[in-house]
């Protein structure tokens, strides 16, 4: 694409323009949200609006999937078969009332601001006045919807979290993530990091940069992502469409890197490092799960991610899951929150939101920490 605009601005603008006209499902197949915009500091940012959350709606667009459906799947996956069967049998007693509370609070119809429908949104260092103007404008535009922002972490965006709280936004724990400073020498002294780095240099698996990829490669690369994140892990993960892969190839919305072994595609990594942030993360990762573990495909991809963060002098946002693996590679656990604003709402849904917040602020941090030890 020939333009004088910065590549990141082109990528974001094209994502937003297409999502506004065609809906979120154009980029993520298992979302059914409309996309509008919010002006923050003179720039447009996406706002996802959900009205009917079906049971396959991804957690990137559905608070119900984030806090209930995905949480239930993760709990069942980590428990032993007898305990898992017990939880399945009793889940209606646990999740039924929570589902009713979520509906009464209207949180499953929130206006989610700055939401690019990826697992981790990374934000600019917005000022207090910019966020205040946005909050006032969005409260007026959506008088019946709570306002929401995903992926708020004090270690990643300390100023953002502080400004939002000062403006009356409340923080509700959402997930445990892992952060790493690749510039620290101690990270590279980890035995696992050394071993993984050697895998990148053994020549057995070829690392293919984005410039070497063509549109004809994308269906196979997308299937590698789906094989891991949709088929193996959870259908509630964002199911990136072929159009999204094409967007990344054309604009580097995510920078793609692939692994090739014996002439076939065996791994894919999508790097997300917006110019507004000092962090690098990977909303898109996949590999051929049918190949022997001895080939170390996941280790190679994560070693490549750590290497790229170090080269770019960025902090590494490891996202969630695989606790033991990420801790052994310099990952430090941190809580990530969802910010909620409800001061403009009628009293009835506001009361239910406050009850929801109280329940989750009291119980979720402990549950996340216990789940982290089991992972």
C-alpha cells in the first residue's frame, strides 16, 4: 500500500474503516459485534457494541464469555476428571445466578472502548483531560450501556489505570498475565531461555519473515493458529479470519513470522507492538500440534518472541496461560483488570454492577492466583 502515512496508522485506519462497515466478524469470525468509534486525543479508536451474545461469542467481544464461559472452560480443563464432572454437574448452581446478575447489570451489552478484538489491547499514554472528555462523550452517546475497557494492567499502563480510577472507573480483576523485561541479564541466564535460544540456531526449522510470505501461504498459516487456539484450547479464543491474516500481510497490523520444516508450514507468530506502547505481545500464535514435541515448535516460537522483544528494546507481555513455562523464561505474574464506568446509568443496573464488582474484586484475585499455581 503506497501512502505517506506511518504504517501503523494505515494498519489501524484500515482495520477500523472495514470493521465499522462490515462488523467485527470481518476480522474475528466468532464475534458478532458492531464497531463504532470514540475520539480520544483527536484520534479515533474502536468501540465494540454487543447486543446478543451467543454461546460461541469470543471473549474479546463478550464480557459473558470473559468472566463466565471461558472461566468455566479453564476450570474444567485444570481439574481432575472426577472434580471436572462434579463442577459440570454443579455449574448451574454457580454460574446460573452469575449469568442472571450479568444480564441485569447490562455488562454483556457494554460499550467496550479501544477494543481491537485481540486478546491483549495495548494503549497510548492518554492524559487525564483526554480520558475525561472521552468518558463524558461516551456517557452521553450510550446512556443505557456501561462503558468498559479491557486489558488494564498497572505495570503496563500505570498512568491509564490511575486516571481512569480518578474519573470514577472501577477496576474488576479479569485474568493473570505474565510480564518480562528482556533487557535484564538475569532473564538470559535462565537455563530454559538458553536452551530455547539454541533451538533457533540449530537450522532444523527455518524462520520465515513477513517479507517472504505470500497470500497463498495464509490459509495454511491460519489453520496452524486454529489447530492450537480454537481446536485444542477453546472456541472462545478470537478466531481470526482469513481477511485478518491478509490485513496483517498487507499492513503489518500484526507482524507475521512463520516456521517452515521440511518444506511445510509448522508454526506462525503474530507480533503486536503498536507505536503508542513500550510493550510487545503476541495475540496470534499457532503450530502443528501433530508433530513430535521433540521438535520444540512452541519453544521456538516463544524464544523468537523473547528475541524480538529484546531486539526492539520493548517489555514483553506474555499474556495468560502456561504459567510454569513463562515463569521459567523470565515471566512475572501480574493482574489485568477490566475497567467499568457506570455513573451515567439508571440506578437499577448500576446497583447490579456494583454487586458484580464487589463479588469479583473479593474472590477473583485469589482464584486466579490458585489457578496460576495449578497451571
